[in-house]
C-alpha cells in the first residue's frame, strides 16, 4: 500500500510539471536521528574558505576551485607507511560506488548506488541516519545506478536521483524537506552527479547523453527548491563554425557538404542533441562565473542525424552564476562520433599563458587522454598536454563492421576528477587504456531509450590497463606516470602532506609521493576502489576516507564499504 | 511456434479486459497466467518469465507492444487495450511477485565464454554485475534459456525491433556466441 502511494506520488510529480513539492517524511524510510556532533550549518563562508579548511571536506572536489587538494599535512610522505584502517562502514547496497564523502564538523555524508544517503560519525564510522529514496517506476541511466554524493549547505544536504529529482534532506535527521522533479526520466534524464551549493543556489546538471536528451545545468533555490534558471547545453543554433580539426589540430574527417545538406533537410538537432553534464561546476567567486563540461552529442556514434558542430557538446562552458547566461565556451571535438567527450570536472587554478604570464586558468582532463589548459576569462585553449594514453588511428570514422581506434570510448580520463598540487604546478589524472571498436548504424530518435547510433565493443583479446599521471600544466609535459594493472576510474586527491591518493579496480587503495610518483603505501580493500577519496580531521587526528564498492561500467568487483584510515599510534 | 502461442491464447481466451471499477489488479493479471504461468514458470519455454521482473522494463515493453514497435501477434492486441495506468499497475503487480527458479544449470565452458562475451559487449554495464538489471533494464539472470536465445537472435535479425542499439550490438556477435550467452545467463 505504501508502495502504491509512492507510485501515485511519482505520477503526481510528473503531472505537476516540475513544481516543488513538500513531502511528509513518512513517505520515506528514515532511521532515527541522534545528537551526534554539530550538525547545524554549513555557512557560505565555510564553503568559500574550504580550500584552507584542514578539518572539513565540504565540497565534492574539495573546494570551489575543485583542486581536490587537502591542506592538512599530518599524514605525509614521512609517516604514510603507518596509515591503517580506523573504521569501516558497510552500506546496505552492494553495487557500484562513486561517492565523494563530505565531512562537516565530524559528521560524514556518503551516498550509494540507488540513491541511499548515510550520515556517519566521522571519528567512529557509526551510523547516525540512513535515507533511502524510493525511485519511481522508470529510471533511465547510463553506466550503473551511481551517485557521486551530496552537497551540504545550511542545515540541509542535497542529492540528485536516478529518476531525475533533486532532494533536500534535513542534515540532522535525514528527513526529506523538499523534492523537485528536474526532468522526465522516461525521456532519458537522470542525475548521478553531486549538486553544488553556492550563494543560496543548488546547481545540478543532467545525464542522458546516451538517450537523446537536451542537456542542461539548472539552479534551484536552496531553501525552497524553486527553479531559478536553466542553461541548456545545446543552443537552438547548434551549428557552430563547421570545425574540421579537434582541439589538438587533428583532422576529424568530417564531410561538411553532406552535413550542410542534412542540416537543410532535417533542421537543427538541438532538442535531442545530448550534452549531458556529469560532474560539478567549478565556481569562481571573484567573477561570479561557473565552469563545467558538457558531454557527447546524441546519438553517440551516428553523426548523420545531427549535422553541424553540435554546440556545446564536448565543450568547456562558462556561464554567469546569477543568471545562467552564457559567457564563453571551448569545444574539444566538434561533431563527435566516438563519445570521446568531456566529463571530468573543471579545475580553476593559476596557469602560465602562451607568453609565460600567470593568468587564471581552467584545467580539464579529456577522454582523449590530454589535459587541456584554458584561459578562464574567455575559455580559450592555452595548451594541451602530451597524451597520457596510447592514441591510434585517430580520428577514423566508425563503420558498421567496427573501426578500431584508441583511446576506447571510456577514455583517457573518464568522469574521474583530477587533483592539483599548486605548489608543484602539477595536475594528477587517472586514465584508462581499454581498446574498442566503434560501430555505427543509424536509427531514429527512440523517445528516451538508449540511442547510441550503433555499438561500442571492447576488444576482449587486447590488454587493458590504466595509469596515474602527473602533468606539468604550465608546460603540458608528463612529469611522472605509474602504470596500473587495470583501467582507472574513480578519482584522486592530493594533500599538503605531499601525497596523492587513488584507488584501483582490483581493490588496492594507494598513496604516491606527489613529487616523484613513488608508491609509498597501499591497502587491499577487497572490492574495487573506484570513488574519489576525501580527507578530514577530527579531534586533531587526520583521516583519509574512500568508498570501496567497485564499478559497473568497468565490471570491477562490487562491495559496499566506506573505509577511513588514520595513522597508527 | 507462433501457432502454438495462438492455440494457447485461443484456448484460454486471452484478453485483459478494459475493466470495470470493481476489477482488481489480480483480475486484470489473470489472463497473463495462460502463457506466463500461474506460479511464475512460463507455460512454454519461448515465453519469458515476468514474475519479479522490473516495473520499468515491463511497462516499457507493454507500451511498445501497444505501439507495435515490438511486434507480437499475442501481445499487441492485449496491450492495445491497456492505458498507461493499467500498464504501470500490471508491471508493478508482476515485479512484486517472487522471481521463480527455473533450475537451469550452466555448463562451466558457457560460464567462462559468457563472461568474455559480457566483457566485450559491456552487457553488465547496464544489466549490472549480477545481471539482475534495474528499472527499465531487464533482469536476465535466471531467465528461461529458450526465451533468452530466441530474443538475442531476434534482436540480431531485427525481428525484435524496439531497441535498435541492441540490434547493432547483437550483430557484432556470432549466433553461437549469443546462444552461449543465453546458456550463461539462464544459469545465473
């Protein structure tokens, strides 16, 4: 009966045409809250100062610049060998785990696949509350039922859901305060990214580039859930400049005349052109602008139905935080037919421009295997790094029988966030090497179903592996690189202790010397460590925490653990 | 095969009635048992198990049967009588039933080969590691082997035409690989 009521609620929500709804907490399964810790507020000032906050981990990617650099050095190159598990918490969901733990005054918030949220005592791992979202009858998502975490703001935590909702929960109790239907899941919209909280707004993008959605970033009022603005990642004129070369100057073998004829016959494809946004925007508080990446055009492999550059797919985009108005963009691959898109989140830092002058810059790690370095003011490209993975046969066009090209469609750098150690001028990326063939076959828009326009196929007889790569973003040169046994997906974090932490699909969680790439510590977690690590400090003790739940996309062993590490006495 | 379906349908008088206000979901679902089984075990091996299958998947299939984007001489006229609310209610009714065991056991060679096929086709990216699926992605683990084989081949030949990308993917595999996959999945 309860379940039937929830179905009715779902139907009602769809009919209410994106109206915010105040929901009774009785409609959800919520554990009892306790009086643990200080769960009062996350102020805007705290969020602004997160970069220098050695106690909390307040943003998905550490701070608004998204450097994922943790400023505490208690755990460092000299003592990391003594790092031991402090506690392990097992969620009730054994499936792909991509959460970035958020820590506020000793309370940790983590999410799991299928939209569970847990509040934990960050010192002991004890559960404080557990919220389980009742997903509607239709949830259409790519690459696993993932969720990448919450945003904490004021006295609430926020989560996007697989059935395309934005939820606001009471941070103290986990009770649902409000929910907002973001878009129609039956048309392929879903949310897996963590929201971003800033200046009274909750920002969230959408997945669905594999389903013919029209991508967007939306801003909601943090208190009420009211929609404030929408930026569509595919403008009504998505034609662009008919670019024939990618960001690195390689010819993409486009048939421009055929595309122009198709455009005249079919019109602009913007309504079903994809351009999903998978990861948090970087926020520049000085200019009041945000920077984010838009993913592949739909259908992924079939360009015949979407003539033109397919703006702003596969692009770095900047918009005004207050209004959502376009500021600038840079497109890496116009008219992409390989799904070698832009997924990993943007990072703001200071970079050397072409004349060696230090300017505000934006970094992005592409599925192509390059780190791209941009000027923040106009999004223009300053340089791109050496390729971090093998590139072969670029840009051969997909065929019906399948064309082999490297990288495979998972990258390079997938959605995994990079990290920056500004003291070293290095950005650290994790990469995949997963050879694939690209098969194209045209089919019409399937109204919310998978719409790849063909198929990707892993070449099972070829070796797969990964690497951790440090790139000097002021020169584009690879400083060091460590090969891993399996393709890498999840995330990475650098610390003031001179360490870089990242996990692997085989269960190893490792710490490297940020300067040299020397492996200094490792721990076998028993399931794939394919989530971004965080760090925090409670009672003067620094911890590093990471999820070990494996990954659906790369078939890594599933688990359900959140593991916190600290130095042995 | 189709004749056998028709015979069963005609015998039992398959139809989901448009329904009166008093009609319960059990009443509406009753005719389905003629093929899909009263205890969740399909009456004919070519028929899929729908007990415990996901609401989203069953709903989308009913919708496609109604629009005839998924062609079936049996299911098209049945779905034609259903409105969205009926489809969702029926789909949820069957999801809440327990998934029945067919007792099928895979040969060791099929398990090894099936796992390789999964890697190549990235099947478990969507159907998940257990092949239990979720929402609009069907559970394949423990589905009837004959149905699985029939439907994988039907995607390849495009006899089943309501998911073009599945057809593109199946086309990259030899028939024998698809048969192996059906034997692997049926035993999970």
